[in-house]
C-alpha cells in the first residue's frame, strides 16, 4: 500500500535521523572508552567495547540502541523517499535496498551474537559474529559502487557522485586492509578499522544532509 505524505518536507526532516544515528555511534565509542580506561583504540576494534566480557559493555550497548533505532529509521526514509518522492534509477535504488538489508542484518545479528570476549577466541558466538561482519562488509563493497553508479547515471549530482565515489574507495580499501593488518600488524587493526567504520558514518551523514536539502521535483527515471 502506497503511503501518501502530505508534504515531502516530513521525509526531508526525518532524513536527519542519519546524522543522529552517526552521533549515537560516536557517543557509544567515546563512552565505552571512558569506562574502559585500559582500552587501546589503536589495537582493539570498536566491537570490543560491546563484547560480553568487556567492562564497557553495559553502557556502550545501551547507547548503541539509539544508533540502531535512528539508523534503521534512516534506511526506511531513504527507501520511501527515493521510491515515492524522487525516483532516480534502479541501480541507485538497488544500492539502498542492499544497504537496508545489511543494516537490519547487523542490528539483529549483533544483538543475537555479540562478541563473546575481547580475546576473539574461536567459539560459536564469536564465529557467528565474524560471519555477520563478513556479510555486512561484503554488502557494502557491493552497494557503495551501486549508489555511486546510480548517481553518476543521472548526471545531476556531480558533487554527491564524487563523494560517494571517494567513500567507495576508502571503505573498500580500508575494509580489505583491516583483514590484512589484523594478520600482519594486529597492533594497528583498531586504527584501520576506525577508518572503515567512520567513513561509513560520514557517508550516512552526507546522504542524510543531501536528502534534507533536496529540492528536486518528483521524477521517474528508469534504466
């Protein structure tokens, strides 16, 4: 059933949920780091902060609920906005659908299978956590170029197209480097992983602000 919004301004405002989600994400990292005084951000990944055995688990996980809520709301806003208000093309929308699926998987999956311990031992819970991470990262490796290509096809948003192209390069490169560094230079895996995850937060904020300021009249473009 199609939702009939009286004013597209509602969706423009709700798109700011992407900014709020990113702020919650950063807040859970900062709060967790404050509680866990011996935490090493250079060597330890962010997921250590919400590991079952971590001293920061309770506070960081509680703040992360805010990220989960606003992040899923943001994904919904993107799907509705580019389906009912401004239709670009199938390539771009496919990227948005894959993004929504990846975020739902990470939200539900990480709640069911949080990291069991900060030693990253081989257990069923940890292996499921790793598997979910692998699927989510792979999804973004696919969807980032889809979003970039979809925007490029419109030839209307050169600045946003360049930004998404840069994000794709940074995210994919840092994602691959995270795996390499984890095996060769584990003392720096936390740093490389932060480049990967914070680039994702920046991209969400950029998309959110772009939709918030979007003024184009509804138009359908197919490919």
